[in-house]
């Protein structure tokens, strides 16, 4: 039985059967392997909720925590490569970054060393590859995305690590999602709407924002044209001892504070639009909770 992928995506992939049927055969092959490496394992990936991280990872009470993560309906493969003696994982990483640029993919998040979080979490909780457990100081993570001419999004995930035995490994995932899937930094597949980028915040009078250099770079790139609109949607949690009005005011002040920061980074205030939601709207997605500003860029 054949399925119309576009219609399936529009209906929201209402059942697991429709989700599985909505996938075409993977058309985006993994990047060309680093020449000085050997393939040790290939894993087929097909999941209605594959965990992909767009910020550093940490583990709290056996739960994965990350400022920006998503569980995505994807199909693809993961490949484990061992870097040969005489070569390095840094050379391998640069090889894959060049291949991603050649494809026109956008780097959505990258980190290196201890800033990525614990290697044991990446190895065992994220990728389910114990071989990738190595030094926290000697690791890199990159996730890049692209939307093809048919509106289908794809992701490439690269993780490199050096183990305590000095062997170096590269894990490569090439994933595809149905048309209409929302991916942080890529949106839903429409070329005009980019995002949302989730920016958690803390404070009440002064504010601090948990966002990365990659987040700021993406927002600046997307809003580079004068007719682009940067939309800041500000949410707040209703605390036990505060009124609804006070929670709304905190959300409003957080949005204004982020507006000033974006202006300093090169996004004119005239291009920005603030929408204050506060605690008035509850989104059931567990990845979109708490005090945060969701930033989208609408391009004409």
C-alpha cells in the first residue's frame, strides 16, 4: 500500500502506523567517511521519538537534562568508525564539517571538551554505544540540519571521542524526518520560518539567559535581511506565591531584556516583535516547559 507522505505529515502522523508508512526510503546518505578510519558497526535507526540534543547534556537522577532537546520521528542509520593510528579525531571532525558545508547543511549546535557534558551520558544514554565512553576533555559533538527541495528535513550527528586506551572513535548518524517535522533551528520545513530556538531564563528584575554561541549566530544569520522579523514569545511558570499578573510581568520583562541583548549582538529592535504569553498557555511537549523565550525568525 502506498502512502502520500506529504498528506501523512500534514495530518500530524496520527498513529504509529501512519508514521512508519509516511517515511520514504532514506535518500540522504551519510557523509563520505573519513579516509583514515575503519567502519566497525552500522546500526539501522527507525524511531517515532529519537532523542536529539541541541545543547550540552547532563544527567540528573538518571534523567537526561539539556536546555534544548527534541524527540523526533526519524529514520536513518548510525555508523561507528575507529580512527586509524597516525590520524586524529580532530582531522576526522574537520573532514565531516567540510562535507556538511558542501551539502549546504547548517550547524545547529556544536560543543567540545567538558562543555559538552559527560562522555558516559553521550555514549550510554544518547547513542547506546559503550565504545564511545571516553575522556570528557577529548570529545566533540556536532548536529547539523538541512531541508531539501521537497521540504523534507534531515539531520547529521557527529560525535568524536578519545578513550582511555588512546583509541579514537567517530560516531555518525544520518537521519531523515517526515515533511512538517519541527526541528529546533530548522523549523517545520517551511523556508520562511526558522526556529524556534528555546532560550531559558532566570530572574525577576535582572535576567540571565541560557543560550549558546550557536543560538546567537543562527539568530543573527537568519535575521540578516532587513525584512526579516524576529519574534520573541516569552513564557513564565506561575510560582506558588505569585499572582497571574506578576507572572505575566516577569515574562514581559524577560522579553524586554532579551530584546536589548539581541540589539547589542546586531539585531535591530525595529526587526523584533515581542509576544508575552506568561503562564497563560501550557504546551504539552515536555521539552518546552519553564521560564523561556522561544525565538523564531520569519523571512519574507
